[in-house]
C-alpha cells in the first residue's frame, strides 16, 4: 500500500530524489559536447545540446510553476520524471542511431526535468517552520554535490556496451530517474492545490515587483548564479588556451570550485539563520569582489584555484540567502508566480553567463571578462543599500 511522509522527513527524501535527478545535468555537461561532436559533422554544433538543456531549463521554469499551482506539485514532479526517463531513452537511441537531432530533443527534455526538480527547494521549505527555511534551502544544495559525482560516473556503464558510445550512460540515467520518480510517488503527500482567491485578493505583478526585498532576493540568486557561470565557464579556456596550463590543472580547479559550491551548505543555512539574509548577501558580494581581485592580480595556478574556490563559496551564500529571502515576498496563493519568475531569471542568467563567457573571453581577454563582471556587483550593492536589515525584519511574513 502506498504511504506518504509528512513534515521535515520529506526533506531527506527530496534530497535523495534530487541527487538522482540532477545527475542529468553534470552528465550532459561532461559528455554532451563529445556526443555532439560525434553526431554532427560541423564542430560548431558540438555544444548545442548542452546549450539547449540550459535554455530548456530557463524556458520551463515559469510554466512548471504555473502547472504546479493548477495540478499540485506532486503531479508535476511525476510528469517531469516521465519526461526525463523518455529523454534518457531518446538520448540513448539517438546515440545508437547516430542522430544528432534526437539527442538535442533529449537535451530539451532534461532541461524541463531540471526546471521542475529545482522547485524541490520550495517544497522542502514549505515543510518546515519559518526559522528552519534557510537551513533546508542549504541542505538541498548538498544533493547537487552528490549529483555532480553521480552523473559523470554513469559513463562507466559504457564499458558494458563498448560499441554503443555513451548510450549506456544515458540508459543508466533512465534507471536513476525511475528510482527518483518512485521515491516521489511513494513519499510525497498529494499536495493540495493552492486555495482559490477572488481577483481582488491577488496582488498584480507590478505590485509584487515594487518590493525592493524581492529585487534583492532575485539579484542575489539570479545575479550570483549568472556571474558564477560566467567566470567558471571561461576559466578552463583561459587556463589552457591563454596561459598554457595542462587540462589536468584546469580539471583540478573546476573540481575544487564545485566542492566549494556545495560543501558550505553544511553551515551556510545555520549562518543565515543566525545572522540573517542581508548580512549573508553582503558576505557573498564581498567574496565575489575578492574573487575578481585575486583573479586579476595574477594568473598563477594558485590564483586560479583560490579565485574559483572563493567563487563557489560566494555563490553558495548568495543563492541560499536569495532563496530564503524570496519566501518573504509573496503570500501562499502568489507562490507560483513569484517562484516561477525567480527560477526563470535564475536559469536565464545562468544560460546567458555560460553562453557569453567564451565570446567575451576571446574578445576582451581574461582581465576584460573580470572587469565586465563589476557592474552586476555594483547593482547588488545598490539593492543592499535600499534594503536595510531593519526593513528585512519588517518584511517577514
């Protein structure tokens, strides 16, 4: 008989499900370009599948949130799991058939899956008391650390089908998504739809966007995500092409960066709970500024390494604080609009940062890329000055 789990225990099940589901992203980042190069004769199309996955995530965020309000989150999560499993099958089939466009279609399906899965953090925060929300938001990021290792490890399955390319990895991903979907089906309650309100009870989008606190929350999460993707994506290219480092050196720097993105979640939620979101956003902006300074100062291996480690730490503080702060900016029946808008901006910023970094690096160089990051940090400072800690306290619902 199917059972459900209520309360804080849901958080742990969501972590398990998210760790399995989000493995699709690092797997695509790891092999998507290689598969694209194998399947398309023009090398310029090699990274298109990865780009389509990112774009699919950004485009799907708002519709996913709206559907969650209409159907309930559980149904949307299960539908996304089915879409992801179908995408895994299409990816494996496309590789075996040497069909580039089938693989691209699968990449879009993974984008939809990721957009829905990222909303797990809001489900988890809704399951706990208000003072526990930052801790839960940080805890869910630890699932991202697990997926960063699980995804690439799926390529070991290709040893079982040596003549199938990377089809075995995507077949294995389909198995993980099946387990993840079953977990959600078994443990999540049938979340009720949002209560219907009269039109007069709904604040307009203009009214919602007039809140300085909302802009600060979005700037911290989306701006921090976009800037992180912008610098991180350019770093391996800068190290290997511009400054002659070995690929193994760049790999070590990126691996350290990924660890620095997620490991601070062990304490960042508690820090936000104790000190407040405002001060954590200040700390995140300060750490990003230090990242730019260290990366500008010199281009030795230790400077690249330290800069990327600090970039990961700053991203963690900004994203967790922004996610926690966002929950103060809407009423329950407004959640889908605000959460959907936030996630759309977050993943759009990630896509723009990742896609623009290579061109900017080649055009302006490493130092020019770092200089072009400063305006976004200045925008965050302006928003911080508009929203004092006292005003944040008054905004708590």
